[in-house]
C-alpha cells in the first residue's frame, strides 16, 4: 500500500468520496481552531473581523460557485478550500515565518511552511482511527491541499511524498480554482475589515485602477457615503462578482482546449490585481497598528519555541508521545502551529506575564 492511499473502502455511504472528505475536515479539531486564528486582526480585537475560519468558509463558497459554473466537482473544491489553511500558525503569516526562522536558526533547514503543514495535519496530526494517523482523505483532496500554491515542488517536501504526488504536474482544476478563490476572498474581505477598522480608506484605494472601477459601480447605485456598512458590503460584492466572472470568461474555453494552467485572469486584470495587492500591503498590512500586534505575536512564538525546546515535558500528552517517533523540533513546531491566538497568548502569559 502506498503511504497516502485510502486505508479501506466504505461499503455504504450516501455521500460521494469528496463530500466525505469535506465532512471529515469540518469535524476535525484543527478546523474548529481556525475560529481563533488570525486572518489580519487578532481574534480578540472584535467579533466582526474575519478569522481563518470565516476566511476558509468564504474561500469555499467562492470556489464552489466557480466549480459549479465550470461543470466540475463542487465537493472536491469545497474540501480543499476548507482544509487549505489548517496548517496556519497563530498570529497569521508572521507566526509561520517566525516559526520557520526559529527552526532554521537551530539548523533544521526544512523549516516551516503552512501549506505543507496543512497536508501534515490531515495525514499525520489528526487522529481519528486506531490503526493509522490522519483523516483518511482521498488522493485528489490530499493532492489539492499539497499543491495549493504554485510552484508545487519545494525542497522540504520528503521524497516519498514528492514521488507519489508527482510535484512536476498540476493538480486538479478544482485545486487551481481554490488557489484563485483564496486570492479573491482575502482581497475583498481584507478591504472590508481594513476600511471598517480605519486602517485604510476608500480614498486610499483610489490609487488602484481595479478599486476605482469597482468604486464607480458602487457609486452608480446611489448609496451615498462611503463610510456606511452598506457601501462596504456593495464594494465587496462587486469586487467578488467582477473577479469571478472575469475568471470564468478567461478559463472556460481554456479548460475545453486543455491549456496548461487554465484557471486565472487575463494579463491586464492580473496586473491590476498585483497593483491592488501591493497597495494593500503598503497601506494596511504594514500599518503600525498591525505591525505592533504582529511583532507581539512574533515574540510569543519565539518564546514558546525556545521554552518547549528547553523543556519538552510542557508538551500535552499527545505531542509528548509523538517524541517517540518524530524529532523534537518537528513535534514542537506541530504543537505551536496547532495553537489558536488566544491559547498562544495565554501560554505566553503563563510563562512570562501579561503580553
């Protein structure tokens, strides 16, 4: 048996295999923890702001809509979308980057990468069966999680996994759709959260040609002030619709023609998207209020990593038992990556006082 084949077949199940994958992901502990993991804002900063959980749900909704319109397998795209961020650390990307730095500084060159960690979560770290680790997902779902972002071949992926999933080849169309749905979702909801928080304004966004086009559509509805919740909602709605329809226009014929990398946008729109993302990075993601919170999170991850490497007996029993079959640095990284923002902050405070 190959390492990532299904372990057994189920004789009776009203669901198709990908719907079964989706349900196993939704019922996993790692999925529930996404509720308290940072998207842009720390979870405790307000109930309105997106978390990794709401982000994953929004990605799933967009991916399902696109997949249905293209006549592909909705449940497969839904399963990949719901699982794509399971490997994220607390404190967003900065948490993962910090954990990667900690590991490499200690000589562990493979470091940490959240996409591969998502794959590890569903194949190694979730424990639902006595005989084997993982959620027992189908090959297509695992491939979609592993190849969530291009390029697929990365130096830290073990050879046996690379050989089985052939990282030189593209994954399913559904997996490619999830990658672009992720981009559509985070651009739209980060703008919504950013404007709501006061970190960025619609006037700032007028520096982006794409944002100006969407603002013109909202303003044509005669809603009024751009400070209202309705204006923000209509902006997000128009942006998502514009990007989804543009993706469908670009991709439909390319799929029929079996083009390489058929899912995406035309070059003009790709350029506009890149410029909008750059604007968001400079104006919002690098805003002092965000940087301060992320710096605090960075210090927490460094401290927790150092403390757990010094004293592994602080690990919960599940992770402590993993030391019998995995290197300590990998077990410590797995444990930190599994933490919610709230749990990581409380653990840090227990060790050092108020964060």
